[in-house]
C-alpha cells in the first residue's frame, strides 16, 4: 500500500530532446490514476521512470514517502504489466506466475499458495498447466496480471495493457482490471492513449501533451470543466465541436457570432462583465455533441444540412454542417438515414465552453 509522488520530473534524451517536461502529480494510497494523451506525449517514459526502467534526468519520485531515484527497480516494490504480456513461452502458466517469487527465493509452499490465490481471483485456475501458446490474448493478459499480483507489490504499473486485444475483449478486461483494483485495494498507475479507458477506469486522470501535464482531475470534472481546448477535444467521444468567431459581451453573458456570420448564440455567463476580450484574441466555442438539440422547436434554432447519419441503436450520430461549418450531434432522436432536407438545431447554451487563446474562461 503506498502513495506515489512525482515532483518536477523531466526526461531529456540525447542531451537535448526533452520528452517529459517538469511533470508533477500525487497519487494517494489505493488510488487508480490514469496517464492519458496522444502517442509520443511522454506517458510511458513517465511510467518507466517510476518503475526505474529509465533514468530520471531531473526531479524526484517518492513511493510511500521514500525517495526512489537511486533505488534499483527490483527494490522499488512495484510490478509492471506490459502491452505484449512478456510471458516466457517455454514455461507453463503456473511457472510464469511463480517465476518472480522463485527468484526472490520465496518458499515452495508460499509460491503454491500465492499462485493459486491469484489464479482464483483471475479465474484462470484451469489454465495453470498450459503453455502461453495455448492461450487466447485475454487469457495471456490475465496471466500477466497474475504474475504481478503474486508479488503483492506496493504499486501496480500498467503500460497500455489492453492495446493488443480486440474491442470487445478490451471492454471486458477494462472492467476486470477495475474490479481487481477494488478487490486488492492497491495503488495503480495506468498508461493509455485511449480516453475511454481513462474515463471509465481512473479515479483521477492526468492528461499530457508534448511532455507537459495539461490537467489533473476526476473524469467527470475533466469532461465538464476542461482547462483548455486540447483537453476539451481529447476527452469525450465523439469529440467536442469547435466553432471560431467573434465574441461580444452582453448583459449576463456573451453573444458569439460564428466566423462567417452563419449563426449567433447567446451564452449565459455571470462572469462575462469581468472578462477582458481583445480584438486580437483567438476565440473558439466548444459544444459537446450531446449539447446540440436536433429537430429543435426553439425559436433560436438554426437550419443545418445533413451530411451523414450513423445509427448506433440507442442513439444516432448526425454529421451536419451550417454553411460548410461541420459538426456532430449525438441524439436519441432517430431520423430516417436517407433524409435529404435540412434539420433544425439549437445549442444548449448553458453547457457551451469558451476558449480564448486555447485556454478556457
Ligand atoms: P507515449 O507513451 O506517450 O506514447 P513515450 O513516453 O513512449 O510516449 O515517448 C515520448 C517521446 O520520447 C517520443 O517522442 C519518443 O519518440 C521519445 N523516445 C522514447 N524513448 C526514447 C529513447 N530511448 N531515445 C530517444 N527518444 C525516445
């Protein structure tokens, strides 16, 4: 059981490429924290520095209050689960799970007990005598998890563990890892580029871009109050719609006018009077697909052309445009996929996000 503290850490490769830039975060004991961001943003490097697989160029990392910068990986009391499982092909599942304990000279009786306990938790007892080549992708990943569990580490580290699985299995394993976290009650740090994994699994999410932390928050807070346009666009599927244009302050809010005057929206905001807008500012509004109402009878509704309709069953995705400004609407209203006429839309103006020079106001 352990808290993890990452203080001002940076990683510089080849003397000049800074791929992790002054990263700070704290993970409480028993917390499940997800590092998320696009490929190449420095998530794995950060995790590998915690694991001791990469040297820390600058900064400090503490596990359970102990500075671990100069402590060997094997002494950090952590276990890492990788994307490629890293199972030994010539060993059985039992032997794979027992391997780390054998190296640590754990007694035979203890090994047998711990392997069976982990196999029971993961429901893989019937696979203990099989070799990895006789396992499915999901079963291999369970064995990799089992190998981590038997060591009873202070902290579990996961590096994109589900990337090799198909969509359905990824969904199942996501749930299993979350359940495992609840059952074991241990600190877990999980790296993924997949915002759905981050949203569904994390107690707390660290969003990274270009080696820099953009925002740290609980999933729903990130979704509702993104600090900047990058986080707003990265979290949520389909992605948030963005429109650029002009903004004028009115009583108790703003009047947004889209770049080519296609439409205007009143955005209520009690901080409007205190916001300083310069003519040079780049202005963007962000609207989530579920915050645009289709077939709206609102008097302020706007006509939109239908480019495509995707029917998902419980809801439909409408790919629309207003005078070429493309956007997506998610709605439980189902319209005929082949309609050719315009639809009317209105914006749930209370939930509109406002960005000036990339930052949310
Ligand atoms: P992520 O996990 O977010 O996809 P990584 O942490 O793996 O990103 O990589 C961050 C950046 O560091 C990338 O641009 C990658 O090319 C670079 N990088 C990773 N490992 C090395 C290395 N050993 N030498 C030089 N650059 C590296």
